[in-house]
């Protein structure tokens, strides 16, 4: 069964920007595009009787048909399917994540409060989906892919292998640079005096960070020899380091740890901060147990 790229739409400006991004991403990955709109109208209005259809059903069908037409206009060669799912958006998208290669969402939905940094649907799906979730957000340059760079946040090699593979795949299909960054922190209890010992401690931590980065990238790098990788270790809080560097990237890739059961794990600080503040689309990639 061919795995598709699924994009959730609700008629909002944010969703339509995500749709355009998803069309380009599906074309890069040579995947069919599945445009999905979730509407729970059946729960409230029941199944239509006779020639009249419930107003919410008509609206839902209009949203998804309009989105599918926009996708076909953007790329006439792309295989596009469209569906309305009679369920709440989070449930529908999580179900779609079982067969999707990637889920793509806008950063804010039609019903979200204007001041929210990220819509509740996007946050819930990113935290619980079984496949990679890309939330399309950021400035025009980041969403247009003009930086020619994928940024990968590297943590524990055993917990982020799926994210590393995903980042290499993205850099390969885009033909762009992969910047792999590992941020490290000096232990709070560590003291070093005189200054010479402090310098030695700094060097020790930097060497450890570089070794961890090399270990995390080794397997994926061997499988994608055409990808040029720039490796960086930096002292500082990971969430701040990645958000700062995302301003010069077209996609930020972050691992989400192991998912256990239906509800998965809540998003950590790094992923949560990136989804709310990064100046480019953010991919949250789950590591299967």
C-alpha cells in the first residue's frame, strides 16, 4: 500500500499555507497527497434524509474540495485525493497517522484564539502521532525554502535515530545542506578552579558532545553519502539554541522520544518551544519503542 502525505485543512489561512507547503513536499518525496478535513457534523445533525444535506456537511465538503483544487493548481502532476472525516480533528488526524508517511498541519486553526502561539489541534497531534508531524510556520523565507538548509537537533543517539534518518532524507530530496546541532550544558554542580582546570573541563565537555554527535549521525550518514553535513556543538539550552538557528533554516527536525500506547508522551520543552517560536516549519519525529 502506497503511503501518502496527509495534510489537514480547515479553511483557515494557516491551513492553506500548509497545503501549499505540503504539495511541494509531496512532490519532492514523490508521494501522493491526501487532503483531509475533519468535521463532526454527523454527531449533531445525523445522517441526511432526502435531498437536503446538513449545512455543516456542505461546508465541510466545500472546504476539502476547494483545498484539493488549490493543490492540483499548484502542481497538476501530483496525485491528489480528498476526504471529509466525520470526527473531531485530533482523532481523525491521529488515525490518518497510522497510514501516512507524514502529517502536515498549519500552525493555527480556524477556531483558535488569535493570541495562541500554536493551535490546540497541532499541539495534540504533534505529541501523539505515530508518524512524523510537520507544523508549517515561520517567516516567508523559511516556508519558501530559500535558505537551502535543514536543521537537525541531536540529543541522545538511542532516542533520536528516527529523527536523524528523517533529517537526512529531507536534506537529500531537497539537495541541500544538513546542519546537525548538539547543545550541551555544564553540570550545575561542577566547579573548576584555577582557570586552567576550567579550560580543561570545557574541552572535556566539548569532546564528549562531538563524540555523541558523531555517534548519532554515523549510520544515517553512511546511508546518505550525497548529503553534506555541518556538525556543530554549542554550550547552551537546547530549546534556545535551536530556535535561534532555525531563523536560517527551511525545516527544523526534532526527535520526540518513544511513544507508548494511544496517548504517547507529552511534548518536551524543546519541541514545544520550537513549535511555538521557530521561524521555519518544524518536524516532530517520534521514535518507536
